[in-house]
C-alpha cells in the first residue's frame, strides 16, 4: 500500500501531476505490481500546503497502514511530513525535493530522494558564475526551504560579491513588480 501525496492543484500542479501519472504508469506496465507485489496507490492533493500534507500522511500512517510514502514535490512539504513518516519507520521516497536537512546531519535510513539534493544545481551555478569571472550577483529564489537551500548552495561556491538575496512568495506568478 502506497501513500501518494503531491501538489495536484493550483499553478504548481504540473510537476505533481507528471509524477503521479508516471508512477501509476509504471505500476500499470508492471501488471498492477510494484516489486512483484500487488500495489494499491492512495492519492491525495496537498494543495502546496504543508498542513494539508501532514493531515493526509497522518491518516496514511495511522489508518491506512501504508508501506511507504511518496509524491512530494516541494521541500516545504517534505519537511512537514518527513518526521512523522520516519518516526513511524516507514519508507519515504521523495521523487523531486531533496532538502539539505535530510542529506546531512538528519540523514535517515528510511529516507530516499530519487532526484537530487536541493543545493546541488545552485552549487554548480555558483562555481560556474565564479569561473566566468562575474564579480557581483543578485540571487533570486522562492521563499521556502528549497529556495533557501538553493541560496546556501550558490553561496558555498560563489566567490564574488552577493549584492542582494531576494525571496519571492512560493507559487508567485506575477514578477512585474
């Protein structure tokens, strides 16, 4: 039994929908099985709200007795639900978000990220911008765990002057201002 919670509505739903569809397709192509066992997938929308995801996961763990949890797109969702999943000694497979928090000191044998750590791309960008000789940079990212991880990764390898860090609202669509 798989507890799948993801962002499936609103302007940020595209990634969650793609992850859900790919997951379900893989199970379908394997004759309804995962790892050779019949698979039941429980799907819920977190609406990009950590409190919603937390309620869903609490139900998955307590009532549905899922074998693992997956589907989380955004780091703020992962950080909200991971403690409950990991404390229950249930596997958590994050298909997209890889918060730095869980790739360091709080690494856990029940936590897997099938993508990349949140800091990785920005570390590479910081090193690249430094190698190109850019002396000053303004860093812009969404204001949530993943955005702050990205900033930390960038700053780790960027050797020039960071003029400013700006954080937008997560899910912001209009940047005209």
